[in-house]
C-alpha cells in the first residue's frame, strides 16, 4: 500500500502531477490576499510561517509540497494507515514543519478554532457525505480573513464519464474510489460557503486532466473538475 | 481510498531503508563531470533563485587545472590559442551571460564573432567548387568562436565564487546506484575514495562515455562510429586586406573525405576541424608541419573532378535530403541573403607548433535522458558529428531546459529529484535535440562518406530532386543559421 500510494508511476500519479497546479493556485491565492511576504515571492520559502491545515491529507503528497515551501503544515486524515504512510514518508524531509494527525475534522476543530491561515482540502470533498458539516468545521478552524482552498470533481456527465468509465476501466483510479452521486457542483459548493459558512468566493477555476499523458491543465470550463478559493469574513 | 492489510510488512522494511547510514555525505545535487556542460549546469543551478541554498557537489575526474589566467592570456599573443574551440550560438551566449561567464570572456576580448560563412563543395564543375562559393552573412551575430578552455575558465571562475558549490577534482565516479523509487537517494562512489556521496538528484555530464548513463535502468544507447577522425590544429592564414569580413569568416568545404572547417580566431589565426578517414588522419599525423600545410592547402583548393560514376548511393541520399529539406526549408524558402560569389579559399601559411591533434567521431543517442533521481546533460546524452559545430550548444541547451524545469517544480514544492519534472525535461530536450541530430547525421552521410562515389551521387541527386547545389546548401544554411543559432525557426 505504501508503495502504491507514493510510487510516482502508480495510479495515484495523478495526485503527484496535480501538485504544480494546485500548489501555485494556493500560492497565488495567498499572494492576492497579501499573506505572502514580498521577499518570499517566487522563492522556495513562499509559504514561510504560514499555518496550513490539510484536511484529508492521505499519504501526504500535497502536504509535503506545502512543507517544502516552509509553511507550518498539519495534515489530518481519518485513515490510520494513510497517516502512518505519510509520517513514514515525511522522514525524507529535512528541517521542515510538518505534522500528521489521525483524526477527523470534527475532532480537530474542538481544540483548533480560528487557528490556521489557510485550509486546504484537495480531492476529498467528493468522498464526504455531510458536506455542510465538513465545510463549517473547516471554516471554524480558519482565522478570520483566512483562505480556504478546495479542489474536487464536478457532478456532470463529463466527470461521470471520466471518473467512472475511463478512470476505472483503465485503472487510473482504483475501483470503488468514488461515488459519483457524492460529487458537488461549483454553484452548490459556492452557496454553502457563502450562505452557511460566511465566506466570500474569490475564484473558481476549471481543471482538466489527461490520464494518457498524466497532465493537468487549467481550462475555462468547470465541467470536469475545479478549484475554488474562498475567504472567511472578518 | 481503498486500503489493504499487507501494508504493515511493507513499511517495516521501508523504515530500514529510511535509516540510511551516516557515513555517506549528502548533497542536494551532485553533478558528475566538470566539462563545459557540467560547469554551466553547476553555475546555472547555483544562480537560480528558487534553488538558493541547495548544496551542489561537482565531481570532476581530471585534475584542478588552475591555468586559466585571463590577464596573462590577454597580454600574450596569438600563439597561445588552444586547438579546441567551439562555435557558440546565441542561446548559449545568453546562458553564459546569465551566469556571468560571458562578461568575463567578452570584456577580455577572448571571443571572435563570425560575420560571414562561406561554404563550398569539392568537384568544381557546374555544381559547385570554389567558383560557386555560397556565403551567408550574418548581421546579428550568428556565432562566436571561443576556445573551450576559455569557456571552462570563465565558468570555473564563477563556480569558485559560489559558496553553495563544492568542487572535488581527481574524483572519477566509478559506481552509481540509482534508486528504484524516489523513496531512496542516489549514491555515487569515487575511484580510490572511501566516502560515497548521496544525493536527491544526480546529474550526469560526464561526456560521451558516461558512467551515469549506463546506470539508468532500461537505458538504450544508440551509437555508431563514423569511421572518421577530426584533425584539429591552430593555423596562420594569409590575411586578405580586401576582404571586408577579414578575420570574421568561417569557411567550410565539403571535401570528398569529409567536411573541412576553418574557424576564425583573429585576423591571422584560425582553428581547423578537418574531418577525414582514419587512414588519411593517420597519414596527416605523420607529416611534418610544412607537409601538413601543403596537404591542407591542397585540400582547401580545387580538387580534380572525380570520374568515378558509380551512383549506388544516389537514391538513398535523395531520400535523406528531401527529408531534411522538408524539415528545415519548407518553412522559409524565399530567403535571399545567401549569394554565390567567386571567392578564394583561405591560404594557410603556418601551423602553430604542437597544436595538431585528432579525435575520433561518433554518433550517440540515449533513449532515456532521465530516470529516478537522475538526469543526463551534454555529450553524456547525445554525441554528434562536429560538422555543424553543434555539440556543445546542444549540451548548453540541455542545461537551460533542465534548470527551467527544476526551477518550476521546486517552486511548486516538489522534491528536487521529482520524476515528473525530469520527464518534462526529457521531452523538451529531446524535442529540440533529435531533429538537429538527425539533420547533422544526414548531412554527414551525404557529404562526409569516405566512399568516393558519393560526390557524383550528389550531382545526380541534385538533378533528380531538381535542386541546384545552392538550394541543397540551404539545408546547411537552415541548420547553421536558424536551428544552429538555437532560436525558434
Ligand atoms: C574535433 C571536435 C570539434 C568540435 N567542435 C565543436 C564546435 O565547434 N562547437 C560545438 O558546439 N561543439 C563542438 N564539438 C563538440 C563538443 O566538444 C562537445 O559536445 C562538448 O565538449 C561536450 O561537453 P560535455 O561537458 O558534455 O562533455 P566533455 O567535454 O566530454 O566533458 C566531460 C567531463 O567529465 C569528466 N568525466 C568523464 N567521466 C567522468 C567520471 N566517471 N567521473 C567524473 N568525471 C568524469 C571529464 O574529465 C570531463 O571533464 C566538437 C567535438 C570534437 C571532437
Ligand atoms: C484522493 S485522497 C486525497 C489525498 C490528498 N488530499 C491529496 O490530494 O494528495 C482522499 C482522502 O480523503 C480522505 N477522506 C475521506 N473522507 C474524509 C472525511 N470525511 N474527512 C476527511 N478526510 C476524508 C481519505 O482518507 C483520503 O485520504
């Protein structure tokens, strides 16, 4: 399993190759919110001293990237196995601030309200049944003015085709990983964030993925997948 | 995520791997081979803002040649030129500028601009010869001729000023262990050394016999020898006072046994790269300097038209030429800068003592430029015929591509040895290099064969394909002035 998760040739390679786009989405978002020190823009220290919570961090593919950029990152995941894998792998990081906890966001929020500059939850929301509860807990962990970054597939015929049919048929995605019915559309997500969570939406960007070349790209259409950046009201 | 239960055993064994022994010294990046390309790689990475603070180790098999005394160089006169020079193109110069090396070279006037190229073939007659010399001039600096040692010296000067770079001389790498997955590091061992080194990214710039290349899993290396040698020397030529481009003309003759290039170092001095058969190279080596000069002048002037009319290769050659033509000339057929002139080849009047040497020539292509925590640059990845003067320019282009990719991926939080970034480098570099390598090889096959029935084959070919020599030379022109200048055509 460990090999399976972290092998960059394996089926989860899609998460690895997604890193450049989602990390720059986070950096750009934080730069726009003036959270990144000018001297650190365009350097390997761009996230210096920024406190980030990665919810549903899995094996830590994204978490480690954020740690390498000098953020103080905490990854939480309900899966014990994945947290062990993530911890084990983090030994390869030298002198970085990374911490993994095997707990749910419901547990985490009890002692961490308003304590993060940014919350990241990437490719997780589609697995969550109670989206409303999940999102309010995430936002509760966020400092006022803090940023929430989410990436998730859309619930359209395209995402159904690409995730269920192409993805699972060709083994790009392990079978049974996704229940398409749980996917959420950008406008549904936006209204939960704005109405229930007191956030402002800063941007919604479409994403596409070509499994044959293993490349992600930004697109104008959110039909397949999208990234959203919202900010908690002060 | 689906999980299964055999996980535990797996990562128990992996924990052992993680406890790597501390007797190995760790560097973020290790570069093996401190030739021109390896040195440029080290400088470029050290200057990349995104990589600031990363430790770089440069392992060079040879001794520390602390001989590049630039000021001394400036004050002595032409007899100190080395016999190894390169024609560097625009993008190479930009790279050398970006690491501060070009400024050192140009401030001291240690480079010479080529303002015009004059190309002709052997055989005279209607299709070529000195009466049909083709010239390309070059208003925006096609290329500069610089001695290899000067480039190396300027790069080492910059390297010595970078705190993040450690250079170990006399350190021939004789063992490389590349990991199967990125969870392990790459290790290298140096001959006669006790320590081994560990790194997140191993860059092989150890030349065409690369040790690093053969350590890459599943590597296929396609290579052949051309059965030719390049005879090099530093020459004195008669200066032609009427020539407006005096001292800035590069000559290239496609002689029967192979191309012969005379590259300008200053008004009176040139560097020779004379491709010829093994036998001829050996014969030339035995001659004394005066005999050598005579042989060279004979080679540069008119050759008797061969009356061998065997045309076996014509069809083959026709196919290759039309392929290359399609690649390079379709895009731009109406370029009129080239003109045919009646001109004379350079007259060699002297050869600098001890400057004569010769090198074997071959072709090589590594199908994989990268692997887990490893990348190849320069001659380690590709070796080409020097007829278009492209070898080191391709290598410098690799340096630009690789540092770009590493820069991007590190800024996005990736490990410096991230395989996805390395694969992107491989794609970009091969897309640039392979067409040039094939083009140069095709030209070599047509013009450079030791088979003496090739020149008549070209004549037939010219008729067959409906080309004049002038047009077929525009392939070379395309190669030399567009692709060769490294900028998009
Ligand atoms: C006659 C001739 C003329 C040429 N003319 C031109 C020209 O005009 N223009 C042009 O662009 N190109 C030209 N080339 C090609 C050019 O010289 C090469 O492409 C260029 O030198 C390659 O540079 P490199 O740094 O990749 O390799 P090299 O110059 O081969 O450097 C390799 C370095 O690695 C070191 N090394 C090797 N093995 C090990 C090891 N195991 N451990 C540690 N160190 C090691 C060596 O000591 C050396 O310093 C010419 C080539 C020839 C033969
Ligand atoms: C596709 S993985 C994404 C991993 C990681 N975010 C990344 O992008 O590399 C989905 C992760 O979501 C986690 N997850 C599923 N349901 C969750 C929930 N309700 N709360 C938090 N995490 C959950 C899973 O354990 C799994 O690690």
